[in-house]
C-alpha cells in the first residue's frame, strides 16, 4: 500500500465521520464537507491504486 492509497482511505473515513456528525447535529454544512472529503479521499486512493498497479506491471517485466 502506497502513501496515496493510505491518505486517500483515511480522508474517506474522516469524511464519513463528518457526514454522519452533520446529520446527527443537523448541520448541512458539516454534512456537505464530509461528502466532499469522501470524494477527495476516493480520488486520491484511486490514484494510489493506479500507481500501485503500474508499479506491479513494471516489476513483472
């Protein structure tokens, strides 16, 4: 697991916590921030996944 994968998944988890907290306290702003954090994290994790796959392909050749 590379750094981008790890950071992305942590960001996704933080975003989910924010979203749920926003729902609980009735804060639409916090809920939206959580969703944005999740998308950001997903993007970073996907980038990390792609880097890892490319590295694996290079190592196999």
